[in-house]
């Protein structure tokens, strides 16, 4: 997917010799978390809004160069890696450099998120299953085999959590009859975290529990 169409270049990087007060004024007018900074015509990093408002307004940016965050992506970076970069740096803009390390502009987080919103994972009808298994025991090939063996197709899957040697996977399936898939995951030793109305296993447990309660209260 070509993301370069989303590059915005309406704001040029501030020169590193610019006074902090000009950056502070810019932040007051914008909704960005960071502003790009250049030195001798080359991008050197971003200054955050939080840092900009902490520094003395009369000093120049080069006096606080240590605070610059040198994050960026290139014009060839995959959109998923761009999303990861946004998350890693807690920014809502992401500078874009070309193969010669020249500044091209920046991405806005909302534009890249819209790409994700347009994927089948979000915009096609289907069901979500969340499963857990030991980090050494699970495999994506097995997860795909379980789903496809039940005549369903996978619209997307990702690791949504890793904790205490347990991996949690979230799978979107283009299929409404989820019970057979859920039961197959259990047979393969997966813990099904998500709740499903069609889950016969849970219905049976509830019926047995209700029967036991009734028996104990006789």
C-alpha cells in the first residue's frame, strides 16, 4: 500500500537556531505533539510540546538540542511499521525522509489509522476470537489450520498480548457459526478468552452448574 500520498509538508522544520518562544507559539496554534527541527538544512529530530513549554522562551533550540527526539520513517516504510513508530514515540506526527535522508514532510497519526480502518480486519463482517496458549506451544500456522479446517476464512490475526510466557492472539474470522471453531481451539489446548453466544461448551457448563445448585438446595 502506497502511503506517500498521505505525506503533508505544510509545516517546514524549525531551524535549530530558532528561539524557543517561536516553537511555543506554534504549539499553541497547532494540535501536534511534536514539531520537526532542522540543522544546516537537514532534519535532526523533533521537539515535544511538553519540553518546549518547559524551557526558557528566550533561548534558542540549539541550547536544548539534547531534548530532540530523532525519530522518523522513510517514504518506503510499510504502514504497519509507521503505526508502530507512532506508538513507540508517543507522537501524533511522524517525519518522513527519503533515501538521501532528506526531509519530505510528515504523516499525521489519524491518516495512517484510517488506512487500518479500511482493511478487511475492521470493515468486513465477521467474528472475533481471542485465544491464549503458552509462548512455546502456539503457532500461527496451527491457528490458521484450526480456522480453515472449519470452512472459515481469516480476515486478520495479530498478537494482542504477551504476559508470563502466555501469548494471546486475536483473530477475525469471516464466519458467523463460531461454535465449531471455538471447540476446535479448545481441543488443541487453547484457552478461549473471548465470549461467544454460540459457545455450547459454556452453555453445558452453565446447565450442569444450575443442576448442581438445584440438587444441593433440595
